[in-house]
């Protein structure tokens, strides 16, 4: 019998990808009002520059373990505890400036001052653009009547808490919220799943893990013996990681729970 449901946050409940896209669109449109190019050209250039720069820092392995992507680096401050987070805090001001300045250079524009301005504008735009998936709140509200709920999210505690602060409707549904950066390891590491089981006082057989990422949410749940539910909203391609069940929206959870119970 299922007693608890674990949920991922980013791109499962919170549409982070859309928020990042919106922030890029707003920032790049502003930039295009000064220089003659299409906003999409700058977005592509900055994304490319950001990925390359991000991978060049000695914090890169840590960010992969914790689950912090290059575009979170473009707006997070990383004022978290720990040596690696402190390194990131020192790195990100230059990283942001270099990513935007380098993106402009790819379009033939050498303007470091404007690059710095865009680097500061992007975080403000990202914070103005939080999006929840339409099914998130109604499904959580209904589930809360019969199940314990836990959020298990990879990332910087400071940054993930900012996301939750600007979407205040979400947190009250959860009995526990676990952020990988507080534990020096993230999904798919089995240890963080075992920790979640302990926090909720449930056995692995009594839990579902719902998430959008095969290589973190689903792989980690599988390794731990938790039934994994892959939320594949946008028809992503499958790989070698096989979920217990695949769904396209959160409403499908109810039929699945009825079957299991």
C-alpha cells in the first residue's frame, strides 16, 4: 500500500525550463533594442558560452553531483554553507559577465559594459517569471488528503528556496522538503533517497517517486527499490533507464494509485 509520494521540483511541479526561457527572451529582447540582431541569436550564443564556461571551473564536478545547471549559475548567488558553494559564490559574478559578454562577442559586438548590464538584468527577469504546471496544485491538493508528501530536489538550498519563495503556493503541501545541497549529494545517489525514507518513516515499498528526469529521479528511485513514475510531459526519448510507470500529466497518478491500493 502506498503511504507517501516523493516529488521532484524542477520541471515536474515548477516549470523551470519555461522560466529560464522567458528570462532569456526578456533580456535578449532588451539587448536587441540597442544592437541589430535577433534576440534568439543572442540567447543561443549566451547559452553556448555559459555551458562552456561552466564546464571549465573546478566546481563543475560538484555541481553535477548536487545538480546545479549552467543557467542556474546565471542567476543564483550560492550563499550556502560549504567550501564548494563558497567557491561558486566567488566565481558567479565573473561567470555571468563573461557569459553575456562572450555571447555578444559571438555576434560581433565587443561591449563588456553592456555584457555586465545584461548579466545583472537576467537574474531579475528570472525572479519575475515563476511558472507552475497547471496540474501541480490541484493534484497536490487532492493527494494531500490521503498521502504524505515529500519534495526531493537537487540544487543549491538558497536557490531552491528562492524558487519556493516566489511560488508560495507549493511548500505548504509538503511534510518534508529535502534539497541535495544540504547533504553534499543529490539524485540519483541512493543515500539521499534512503534519507528521505527515514524522514518520512516509510518503507521503500510504500513510496512512489515522481519526476521528469530519467537520470536522476528515476534512476535513483530504481536503485533504491522505490517505484519510479516518469513524468514525460513533452514526449522525451527513452533511454536505458526504465521507470515503473510513465505518465504524461500528474492527473494520471490517481488511476495508478487506485491500481496499487
